[in-house]
C-alpha cells in the first residue's frame, strides 16, 4: 500500500511539473456562465509547516472549558504578490464547445486567495508582481492549473480550457438529526479495505482532457478547492470537508468508506459508505447526526499534582480537530465523540507524552497520570554579524521530539537560558527581527555557544561589506527585454561557504544566496553574492558572458547581456 501511494505521489508530481511548462490556447464563441462564485470557506490547517492558510482563532466548544475545534477557523496569509495594475490576462473557455465561461474564479494555489473573476468574454485581468501558480475552480468542471504568464494581454490572453467532469462519482449528502439545523458539518471519509487502483478514466486520445484530470487530482488536495469537495480516496483520507445539507462531494474512485461527521453544535455520526462503480451518476446519501458523547477527567503528575495547560488530542484525529487544554485544577472535557473506544494523545511541556486508552466514550472521572521529563539547561549568546554585538530580544526555541517546545528571550547581553527537557538531541531555533534565522541540532546540556546571525536585508548586508550585488538586464538584438532568461555568477576562484566546525548547524551559519536568477518582465536581474573577486556573468544556455569583478560592499548596476 505504501508503495502504491508513493507511485501515485510521483505521478502527480510529474503531472504538476509538466503543467508548469505547457500552455493551452484556443478560440472563443458563445458564452457559458459558470455557477455563481461562492465565498471561499475557511481552509483546513495543515499538520506540517508549508505555505497556505494558517490556523486562526479556534472556535470554543462549550463555555470556558478549554475545548476548541481547531479546523473551524483559519487565517490565510496576506497576499504580498499583488501588483497595482494587471500584469497578465487569462481567458477561461469550455473545452468541448470553445465558449467563454463567465464568473470563473482564479485563485492562488498555495493560499487559496481569489484574485480575479472572468467577465462575459471569459477574460480575467491578473495583477501579480511575480509569476504564481493559480487555479480555476468551477463546480461541474475538473480543477485546472494556471501557471500565469506575465506579459499576456487582453487581446492575446493565456487561454485555459475547462473540461466537464464526466468521470467522478457524485454524491449529494443530506444531514438530519434533532438540533442540527443549518449547522456546517465537518466530514472525513476514511477508506476501508483495499484501495482502488487510481487509473485515469480519461481517454488518452485527448491530451487536454488527460492533462486536466492529472491537474484535478493534484489540486484536489490543496486548500484552493475547499468549496468544491473532491475525495481522492486513500490518498486524501485525512482531508476534512466542510459541508451543509445538500452539498455534493466528487469521489475519484469507487470503494468502501467510513464516514466521520461532527458539528460544533455537538452532533456526530459514523456510518459506512459504499461508492459503487455501477453508480457513476449523482446519488443522494442521508446521514443521521446524533448528540455526541464526551470524556471528562483530570490530568495529574506522578505526585498527584494537577497539571494545567496539558493538551489532549484524539489519536488519528477527528473531523473538528478537537484540542482540549486542562484548567488550573487539571480537569478537561473532550468531545463531541461517537460512542465507543477513544485513545487520547496527552502532552505537557515538562512531562513524557502519553497515548492514553483506549477508553470508552462517554466517560466521567477519567484519570490520567503523566511522568516527568529529565531536565537540564541550554545556555548561549546571540550576536549580530559582522561586528558581533549582542542581540537583545531574540527568540530562542527548543523543540524536543517529546514534549512541548520551550521558549526563551535573550537579555541585554544577548544571553539566554532555557530548560531543555528530554534526553534526545533536538532542534534549537534562534530568530530576531531583521536577521536570518539560525537552526541547529543540539544535545540537552550542550556547552555554552555563540549564535551569530546575518542581517536579512540585502542593502544592509552590502552596506556592511558582507556581500556584493551584480545587477543589469538581458536584451535582444533590438534592445527589447529578454524575459525569464537565467543569469549565473561564476567566480574565477570559488570559496566554500563559511561553516561552524564541530557543530550541527542546519541553517544560518552561512548566507544561502542563489548563484543564478531569472530575468523579470523588464529583462532585469540582480544577483547578491559572497563570492568576491573576478569572474563571469553567464547567460545560461548560450555562449554569452561578460567579465565582472565582485567587490564586497559594492553594487554594480547597468550590466548588460545579450543572447
């Protein structure tokens, strides 16, 4: 099973990379009106750090009991890539008829921001400072990837063909149950038994349809399509869909599923669901919601002392993303849950994490005892390069594999002291406003060390003679800009990056500056480097290069390359 999942992941990655380079163009005819664009719903928080929506203020369940639903509210990161005026134009058309589609939203793939809607001609102006991956998300069509091409115009737009979804297994869900009302229902489909082989149902003779299906399966796992629920089976089994009564979900493959549903109003359901291969059309499924069960109890230390601020989560997760935090007296409440066995993951910063259970819900007076972690201290000093002056107010975070992260702030001398829990090596991260973060693997009780941070701003680094900047343009024979050309700095005598011998620094010991950059819409490029001395600026893919001398602290402008 793991091997199959890995193969699918590689296939989807290949499809994405292919989509980044290929484009589609076509003519327009009569107008097709897309369904009315919906306001994007909040997106699901991700279990690992990556670009996209971030958890917002979690919604409390109950009153003052430390129980929240973390999936309910998320905060999208600000869109910092918007330009003041259109830099590209996209036209969305129906692949079958060639007619333009009005009202189609174009969204950023990474964060799900709506940045434009198509007009009656199917055309949308895109205002982006840098190229970015977008998606077109329209109900009834396959999801399409749009690698934006800056510089396209209203008269010659980038054309994207939408393919009607004729292959998904569509299921409309009706939710019933006393007290559910118009509650939003958080639903997860857990595949049961052997997964179906994810063969593409699209005829290989139509390249546009084949590519659209590949993009559809890739984008279906991203927040960009939160309001167009698509279920990929085993490969998206942990995805939670936000539905209301009458919502439709499109399944990629037939199979057996376990439906897990919950509302913030305290109602839950678990029921089997069979997506039959012989029923490819729209089928209505009725889900009966009932009042959920709760676990009530107390967390204490081995000495019987109540442990406040202990976090409890359900093993395997749950549709709401429930997180319970114990009160000052160590008490907690966890739910709503279906009746049945539950295992809780229990974490407290100073104690060994524990998988408690299974215990049967509902239950009262649940007693959980945690064992203390070994403790020692980590000490060090944070300084600013190049003068190595102490940095006050820097944040230092120790992230042990067992237990919660521990934070400290440097004093006026740049010194920090924090209690390092556990006995395993872990990551220490140092962050300060205006500086490049530092990350290092350390053992608890490691000797006092210096953490020297680089300035984060290019102009400041150059002013301090830490780097040099080589800037200019790439122009064609007529003097026009050459867009998306790659320029590389090749010093005659390359020097290895500075390091910290004997230490396991992950990031921050040296500046990670790219030796090559791509030109923008105006053909301009700018390379910052710590590789000083004579060398060449090379136009990659050609035999063209110019000799340059990179001098620490200097910015050389008006350098010119020509294919």
